[in-house]
C-alpha cells in the first residue's frame, strides 16, 4: 500500500492550466481546474461546472442585492404615499 496522498493541483498548476479563470467548487468553494471532473476536496462531481466566485462571496452579493432592492422599493412606496 502506498503512502501517497492526492493533495490536488498545486498553485503553479492552477496558474498554468486554468485557461478561463479561477474556478471554485459549487459545493465547498475550493479552487479547482476549469475543466475538473471532481472536486479534490469534497469529491463533488463537477463535470466542468465551476463557479467564478466562491460560495460565500456569491451569497453576500445576493443578499446585498436583495437589501438594496427592498430599500429602493420602500423609498419608492414612501414617495408615492407622501
């Protein structure tokens, strides 16, 4: 039995082979190759479907969009009423 452990791609490999852009696993937000079949950290079958931003960043951006939309709607409705 071998003591070899797959640590995933090195930073140099990611820079060298990541042709499109940095990619992130949609499940755990680990950096992956743009054409990866499986995430090296969580094992999710990606099949090349990577996210351009980590999950936390996408969720924060979505929440900010919702808050801004609600504030605009409140402002518009208050302008109509008064």
